[in-house]
C-alpha cells in the first residue's frame, strides 16, 4: 500500500496490461502452481479498509476463496499513487507489487503467513501515525 499523489494515468490500462504480462512471463512456471485464476488487472482504485483520508490505496491483493487462487492488481490504484513517476519506475513498482502478491500465494501454499504479518505491522504503523 502506498499513499496517494494526484491522479495521473501515466500509461493506459492496455499499456499497463502489456507491462504486467511481460513481468508475469518472467515468473518461473512453478510459482503458478494452483493459481487457477491467474493474474488480473482490474481498472479499479481500491482504498484500504483502514484508510482515513482517501490516500491509502491497495495496489494488489492475493485471493484464496471460493473462486480459487488468483492475484488482482488495481490499475486505478496505480494511477492514484504513481503520479509523476517515469514509466521505468512505474514498471518497477508494478513488478514489486506482483512479486509481493506471488509471495502471498507461495506462502499460502506452504501454510506460512510471514508476509501477511509484515503487512499487518505496516498497517499498524499507519494507524498509529494517523491516530486511529
């Protein structure tokens, strides 16, 4: 999660989808095991449940539910948080986010929750900073 800047569509959703496909092709095949829903780029901008001022956006999520296992990245959230970034920096942020979500997937398969706990610590720090 990143706090927002101004809305700026650095790249179109189609361009971001191409970037995402390029990054996803670099991920070794074994990491896709049981990821039956694949990787999805949603047009939405999603605020975190703990957001207090409209600036804490969720860039991606790993899901393991009745629809299966899948990763969703949010184009709108990237637009909200990546204002002023170069395409190269945006690419790196997209890659970091996708790999973060793949880590959740692999940990889920292994029965681990280390990254989930780390994310919770970051949200706790945000809540303290915001006085909630």
